């Protein structure tokens, strides 16, 4: 006889309680009525060794749910077998992924590193050294904070920043081991200048005061695109603060907030370095002995940390008023440009704009000394052959012979310009050997030097050839004949949009960092036109580039770096471990991963590239003057805007900006109807050759001597490129002064 609680098969019925009710208790009933369906995954929280109260959240398959499903579909024995097969499959899949992505030749899978993989190869200790070296050398005249991720325990002394009136957080109130983000200014005070044209010299803007400095913190606050600032408004600030309005100021009211140029007044105070405490490296987690000092840094996969960085002692900051002249031997004023291929009207215009705008003292007699102002120099580096070629032993002699015979280049060999324009020959081997950080290791990458954004163009040199490579292979391994001049590896300059010399562009990406690190100064792309004196930018001793349009990336078409700096050492060692890739986007990754973006300031593109945002459909509701919707508008000004170039002239072209970048367009001609250097009788021989070449190219039926100078032969509406070219040439001919009212003295 069976009890009432027994089933017919002899087992106890667990669904009924001893009191005859279907549930043993109200709690049991609630659980069954309100139970949520089981999830396919379960959460597991794994403690992190050394970090108190911190765990990693891991999602794992819910094996219990899987077991229940298989139990109801199969028997007990079969369900266990199915579960075992599933587990084996998961383990096998994980092993296959590890084999696929875990070798030295492969990168980590994308899910582990969203976006691009890390590039960092320096420890936190080295990053702290770099920040301290740059700040103490006077290369950080900024009040912007140092990233707390750097983990500085003691704020560094800053000789380029005046003392603060009130400290942000006194050290006695700072938690032990907390990272600091400020620097301690102990430099001279700053006197901000009201620069205006004064009678009787009111027709032209005044030259910047020698030794003046641009406060780039103010410029960033008033011009930064990421804070919704307009290029048009930024240019007005730059004009008024720099005195470029020529006394024609229509603004009423106080514009003291727009004064961004200052002089340092007083000595560098003798401050005592604060007592060093144990290094902090995490602003949130309190340090303990078991924590890795590099916690929070993402190291480049499959790469060892760099050996501890060895840096020379920091430089001593010398305010300009303490020097005999504003020529600081530790801060040389070299402009660098890089050129490949025949000398054309593009570097010609760049050099003319340099003569027209910079304080070169060409309006004074050669024998008249200047005890205050410092003349800058422009070094034009010429790569004599294709970017991948090895120069022959006579390359330097051949280069100067070609310059003498080239009508676009020969005027700049005139003795009057010998101290301000210098032609240099680029030799890749020699230049890379001159960089101490990579001279012993770069040859390992010699076949992949042409690396742009991770895209590598392989070049295989013929060991028996001393002047050029024999063959090269593209990504598909197709052999390229060295005699084929139209192929990418043998191109010598860009002749059209379809025959773009990409190899030279990639080489120039690297060359700009090499030149600035070896010699100091500012690099500019050769498609750059100077628009004003750079005196106050020379005064700001930090490193900078400018923003890549709307993106928070660098465009290194303008690059300022200090000679032999700690920042340069970081960039070259990091680039070496990342394939010597110096593409601006990649350099942006280097500095971001290392929290060093503040040491290479990303200036607004309004200062150097005022048309860029408009060409990418930004700020067209309030564009600057002139209004370009594409870069070609500079050469082919749209008909509805074609009255502006002649009516406004040089003074109406992005007034306030330091330079203009027309973004390659090497095949566009500046002055189609007068496509020759029009510099007057002093350079008549070169002009005659250029005229003849132009007529031959146009298949004209008459010779250059038969050309009549009739205004009716000229284009009716002159483009912006033409107006600027003719303005610069008129200065060289002695028909007008430069932009500051100074006449060229021969």
C-alpha cells in the first residue's frame, strides 16, 4: 500500500507537501511563480591581484541552462556527452584564435584593442622624464595641465611661466601619492603689447617687437575649433592683436582680451626644486608596493619596453631681453622645406613670400649691423633624384648646376640672398645616420622606409648600382622596370593628379622630423605661402603642429620642434618600433598613447590653413575672406568672387594668418598668362629663357622676343594665385615695398 505522497513508480512526489497542498511553503510558491527565465550567460567577477575592491567582469556560457535543455531533449547520459562536446568546441575555438593572431607576425585581434593597436614602448618613468625635461628647458610656456596619467608626484619648475598668484592645491592638502597636473612657474612676468600702426608710419603694419612671444594659450582659447570657434573670428583676433589692421580699426570698446603677444620682463627667479616624494602613477588608486608602476598604460603588443631613457641635462631658459640679440643659439631660426624634382613656380613662390614677409633686414645696407633683431634663414632641402634613388657622388655639384640654369631657381642664388636662403642637398642615409636615437638600427628597415600610415611601399636596391635602384615590387610582387619613368618609384615630382609623386610625399613625412630634431627650427611644406612675420611664434619655444581640419589629429605641414629635444627622442624611438612611420595620423597616435600631446601643441588650422574647414563643408555659414569651397579656387577663382583678388590684394588674403597651405596642386600654374619669373632687368636672362620655354610649351607661332606687353593679352579677372605672385615680384623689382612698408635695397 502506497502513501498519498508517493507516485505510482514508487518515488516520492516532491511537488506536494505533507499538508496536502501543492507547495511546501509560500516562499516556494513565490519562487516558482515569479522566477525569471535563465540567461544564456552568467557573470563572474574575478579579483585583480594587488588592487583592492577591483574586479574584472567576465561573461561565461551558462552551462547549467545548457545542461537542462539537453537533459529534456536527450537522456541523462546523452546530455552529459553533448555538454562535454560543447566545452571541447569552445576550447578548440579559443586555441584556433590564439594560433591565428598570437604569432609574432600577426597583430592582436581588433576586439582586444578597439580602433588602432597601441604604439607605446616607453614606461611611465620615461614619460615623466620627458615631461620634466621639456618643462625645465623652457619648452612649455603654457599653463595647461599635465595629464594626470603621467603620474608626476611633484610639480616641475617652469622657467617659461610667470609665478601664479594663488596655487591651485597646496601640497599639504594633496593626498599622499596623488598625481599632480600643474607646473610651478618661476619665470619673468609678462607684459602684453598693444600693437598698432603709429603716425607717420600708418600705411603699413609695424614689425613685431624683437623678442616678443605669442601666448598660444590665448590663441587656443579664442580659436580652437573643438570649442566651436570660427576661423573668421580667429583671424580678426590675430589681426587686431598683431596690429595688422593698419590703423583702420573699426572695433569699439576694450580689446585687451585679444592681446596675445607679450614681452618677458625680469629675470628667471631662482626657485628650489620641491622635495621628491615617491612617484605617483594613478590619480585614483592609492599606490601600494604590489602595483605595477605602468598600470593604465597600453604597451605595443609583442614589443618589449624601451631601455630606460637617458637624457642630457635640461637646457637653461634665457628670456630674449637677457641676450645680446634675439638670436638664441639654442633656438635657431631655421625654416626648412623639402623639394623633389625640377624647380618650378611652387618653391619659387614660397621663397618670394619668405622675402616679402620675414624680418630679413633687406631694406638696410648689407654692411649695416642690427644689434637687436635676429634674421631667420630658409633652408630648401632638395632631393636630387626620385625619392627611392641613391644619390651619385657628384649630386651636390650637379644640383647647383641645375639651379643656376633653372630660371625659377637662379634668382635666389643672387649674393643679396646668400645669408637668408640656402640650398641644401638631402641624402637619406646621411640624415638618418645623423639621428643618434636610430642611427644604429634604421638599416633593418631600409627596404620599408616608405611607410605611410602603415601602408608600406617596398623598395629593393640593387647592390651593384650606386645611383639608382634596379627593381622594386609592389604589393602584388609585380616587378617594375627602373627605366619606366612613369612608374611610381621613379617619379620625379607631381606633374598631374594622375601622376602624383607619393614616394616623395612619404619621404618628406620623415624628413621634417629628422630636420627639426637635428637642426631645430620650423618645417613647412613647399606648398606654403608666408603671410606675415613669424617673430612671436619663434618666441614661443615649445613644439607645435596644427590640427587636421575637424579631426583631433596633427597636420605636420607646419612642424616646430627643438633641436635634440626629449620629445624628439621619444618620437624617433617610438617610430623605430612602429616601422618608421611618420604619417601625421600615426604621429598623433604616438603622442596620444603616451599622454604627450601637450608637448606637441595642436594649434588651430586658422593660423596656417584657413580654408581647410570650408573645403570640407564646415563653417560655411560664416566663412573667412576669401571664401574657398575647394583648394583649386586659389588658382581658379570662381567668377562670382573674381573681383576680390584685384580689389583687395595681398592685404585681403586671410589677413591675420601666418601662412596659407594650398594642399599640393603642384600641376596648377600660378600665373597662366605670365608663366615666368617676372623680376625685372636684373634677372632678364632667366626671364628670357622661361618665356621661350613657355612659348614652346604652348606651341606659339611667334618667339618670346615678339611678345607685346599689352594689357589686353592678360586675363581679365586675375585669380588669387596670380595676384599674390605679381605682388611678390613687384617687391623684388623695386616697384613696391613689402607688407611692412620696407623697400628692398640691392
